[in-house]
C-alpha cells in the first residue's frame, strides 16, 4: 500500500496546509501552523524505515481560546484536508468507569465507525459505473419482465402422426411433406424473432430510462428487511452501548429476512438499486481492514470542552466527574488497544486535539500525566472587528455568500454594500463586548435578524434586487441595540 493510501494525506507541505486553511478560517496563524506541522509529521513518519516508525508518536495539541474563534473549524477542516477519519466529542459527556455516562473508549469506536463509512464510500465510488448499469438492468426487468422459462414437454408414446404422418387403410404412409428437422428450424426461427423483438423493446425502454422519460412512473420494488425482536439494554454502567449493538447484530442473523413490495418512482428505484448493487460489489472484510488501518494511522479525535474536566481546586480531594475522566482518558491518549465489534484498534498513532476556553481553570489544572500527553499548546486570539469584516467577505464559504445563494433560489438578488459589512461587523463586536462573547457565531444571529423580512417574504412576493446598506442594518437592529435587556435575549 502506498504512503498516500496508508495515511490518507495529499502530501501537502505545512505552508500549503496553512494556505488551504486560510480559505475558510480567518486569522489564528499560530494554531494553523501547529496543526499543519502535526499533519506533515504524519507523512514524515510513514517515510521512516524500520522499527523506529512505530516509536514516533503524534504530538497532541491543546488549543486555548474563547468560543467561536475557530478551534473546531480548524480541526474539522484539517481532517477533511487529510482525508482522515475525524470525530468530535465533548469531554463533559464522559464519566469515570462505574458512573452514569459514556465511557471514554466510545470515542475510539465512533472513530472506527467513521473510518468504515469513509472507506466504504470510496470503494463504492470505484464500482459505481458497474453498479449503475446493474441497477438499470434491474429496473428494466421490472418494466419489461423476461418471459417465463419454458416448461419441459413430457415425453409421449411414439406417434408418427405428431410428425405429420398418417396411415391409410392399406397401411400406406402419407405425410404433409415436413420433416422433424424442418419443424425444429421453424421453432428456432420463431424464438429468435421473439428474442430480437424483446431486445428491441428493451433497447427502446433503456433509452427512455436514460433520458429520464420514465422517472415519474411508479413501479413495485422488492425490499429485504431484517426481522428481529425489539432489544434494548438499560444499565447505569458505562460501556454497554457496544454490547447492545453486538447483541442486535447477533440476534439479527438468527431471524429470517422479510421481503416486502414497496411502490416508488423509477428515479428513486434507480438510486435504491444502485446503492444495493454497490454494496454487493465491494468486499466489506477488506473495507473493514482498510478502515481500521486508516483510523490507527491517520485518525483525528477532537476533544472539546477539555477545560470542563480540569479541576481548579484540589483541596477537596479527587472529583469523580473530572479527575476520574482524565485518568480514564490517559491510557487512550498515551496509547492502548481498544476492542470494537470490527476488531481491535491501537490508539498509539491517533492524533488528539483538545480545546477549551480555560476561563476558570487552566491547562495546568489537568493531571500532570495528561498534561504531558499534550505537549503543544496554542492560544487562539479573540476576534476583532476587522476579523469580523474579513469573516463576512473573504472565506470561500463566507456568510454573506451563503445568504446570497440561499435567497437566489427564490429568484431574488441581494447585495451587501461595503458599509453594511462594516456595520454588521461593528454590531457583532459591540454585542460580544456587552454580552457573552460567542465569537464569530454572533454574526449568524445578527444576519438572521437583519435579513428576517427578506427571508420571510422572498418565497411569496416578487421582489426587486435588494441592497443591504448600513442604514438598513441600523434600522433592523435599532430596537434591539437600544434595549439592552432585549438585546441580551435576542442577540
């Protein structure tokens, strides 16, 4: 297996990785550099020969900064860029073993599930052309059912009259001049003509199918469903969700599969059959092996709200919901083997990216052993008014561009003037200062409030092109900004 397939990476240099992240995330250069180096180090590790490769472990990262400054987006875009399995989990939903809540190993099982879905999609893409062809043939079989197989003709007593021969009164034999071989040829010719006619009709129907002329026709499709009794496991012990899934799979194989007819449009049947045929054409055992390897070597787990499990006061003794979770996290972060229903997976080379605001607690409040497993610490900067202006205009997926395209689906054009962009940024920054600072997420709230009337009316009223100006923004937000209590509630 090539290095690129093994890691899922595109072999981008750190500078190229930062440039790609710049397309979607404004600022935060230090954080981008840290994750770019971490990603490149994965590729470098694969180039190391011998046993030393297994000794090189990823340098896990803690990103420190207020909410809404890009921590999650950096990790998510990095995983997408690296074509790596990625899961985001909140550290607060885990509890120490023996207490109510999910156990920490569940995030590794989730990572394996994500990797399997990723590899399965890639393998299905490789066989999609053949799967589509098979799906078309199955739809044609429903539209033009093949002729039933001919039943075997039972052997009869030898009768010359079946060959057109008759006996006269004096025993002479008379016939109609046809020999059995000629009759056989006539039957073969008739069968050949019928087959050509069926093929011609099928080709005409195939052309209609490919041209979309049959999309709205309703047909009956046979679906296979796995029949099994309702099974749920309820317990206060953590870690039983894996047992629950395994028991459902085990009992599901014991019960026969039910088949039922379902009516659907031809276009929907094509998609259904294509997916079904693609799943038949791929080897799921190979998919599972590849997914486990990819999760081990290039998986990324993003641990959000890490500051919530960091104890800021040790005087009262250990806290089962905080320090206990940290101690359960420790063996997974430092490297261990986790059992999943698809097989064991080693966590030694999974990259862990933790994040938190750390307003009340500090990274030094984590237990020392866990601190040592996150050697790279990056502080993200709070967003300024200038950053808000750039967020609204520069990224490929900027908010203003999203709203323009959304409203364009209603045949309404909107445009944001430069002064409106400045005013939106100013308002968002001001509200963040006076109320809770939620970073760039404030822009979503502000824009929804400003465009509320346009979004509501666009579907029913023919509207001229709308230009959003600074005055329009002020008018829409005037009441909310003036009433501080209302502003806190709405914005």
